[in-house]
C-alpha cells in the first residue's frame, strides 16, 4: 500500500499464510503440515470473498464511475469547443 492513494488492510486472527489458499479446504492434513491456522476454513473463505466484494464495490466501481464522468466531461468539452469554434452557430 506504499504507493496507493487509498486502501484498506484486513487482519484475521488465528490465521496463517496457507489459510488463504485452497489447500486447507482440499486437504486439511496437508494444510496443517504446511502451516495453516486454527480458524474454520469455510468461514475464512466466506470472509475473504466478502472482503473482495467490498473492495470491488468501493474501489473498482468508483473508478469506473469516475472514468465515465471523465468521459462525459471530455465529450461536453468537445461539444463546447465545436460551438465556440464556429461562433456558437
């Protein structure tokens, strides 16, 4: 997040790196051997999915909306230039 203008960070207690892969769901034994945390794996996937949806709604859709507004502003400017360029006729 060093170069991000905005962002957020989510920390989930009782988790480890391997918890954010499919491995603990597919093979809990191997997941445990490789270092997964104590938290329920299905609950973690639900939380991770929810965080992803929130990110998409807050940032990606906001960016898309801003891009559309920017395009509208550019189009309005082009139309204004046309009117001013030919004397408003």
